C-alpha cells in the first residue's frame, strides 16, 4: 500500500487534505506557529477503511515511524473533512479528536481507526443542520500532531456578531476542549479592532479585574497580531481561530470561516 504522508510545510490540495489540514498547512507555511505534525491524505485514509486492524500494521514501516518519532512527545489525532472551509461549520463536532496518545504502534493504530471509523456516518445519524446535505459517508484526512500542553487556550471571532468593528475572544486556563464542548464557559472579552488601550476592553465578568487584564494584555496583543496575519493570509476578516498557548508561545489549532 502506498503511504501518502504530507508535511504541513508542503503546499497541499483541499481535496486531499480537507479544510482543516489545508488551512493549518497554509498558516504554517506563512510562519504562523502550528503544532508539529503531518497529514495522512484522503486517498490513504480511504484505503485504511478497507482493511482490518491486523493488516494496518503493514503501514508502520520505517518511513511512518520516522514521521511519528519526529513529533517527540504525546500525539493528538483528528479529522480533516473533505469539505470547503465555508461549509466546515456543518460538520463541526461530528468527529472526536483522540488526545494524548503515546507514540507507539499499538496506540497509534487504535487511535487512527477510532477517528477514521467516525466517517462511516449514515444520513439519519447526522445532526439536523447537516441532514439536507445527504451525506452517506464523509471522506476525511487525518491530522497527526504534537499534543500541546496549554497553559491558556481559547477561541477568537475576528468579527464580532454584535459589533463588526470588534473582536470577541473567549479563553480559559488549561486545555481548550472543555470550552469547545460547552462544559466550561470561560472568560469573554471584546476588543475594538486595532485597539491599543486597556480602557477599551469590554469584559463579560467582574472577576477578570484590571489586574488580571494587565497580565493577559501581552497575550491579547500577540493574539491580535496572529489574527491580523491570518486575516490577510486568508483574505477574510471574519475568521474563527482556535488557539492554545504553552509555556513559550501561541499555537494555532484551527482556522475556519466564521459564519
């Protein structure tokens, strides 16, 4: 079986890597920090769905293991649906990301199969918002990346629904997953675009006082800088950007149109 492994540093096709992989690769190639990793393309993933778990061991040749070992740490495996970025919200939440995987053959195979098997979706099992699309099966690629140990994480709406001249940022300490799943509400700040003053920040909760904002302001400035770069890169001033900051820097976890 030919193994189609694609570096995030290489220019990629949307039809082979899906909107998430395509956007992350495009961001990475423009010097935006994206977690280290690679993509298993759609054609390779489709073939994997046709074989059993025992046969999957044949894909773990020296080349594949070298790519895994280069990540140097725990791994996260997630899907990248073969669908345009503008329609990404229609399949948002359909696929579970498998997190904190040890970089060994058995755990990687198990995680890859778990994510891939979610693409076997029947029409009547889809959320109402996607029923009209008449999906029988959604083709996906796999994104295999280094797990980011987030000190703080969040989501940016680069154009607020309530005020198009503002940016909305939701954030929380630690991992992003509880915020995205709705288990945690997080903190919410609204900032006028091109703002340089703490006085102009609106905050949704009183507990995030001025002292907290001073500590968070350097991160906000870094986020706005990355957001502006991505808006220019995608020629779009209405983006949804998922991010996580480890002890050193901000990592971009996903970029898509915000509709």
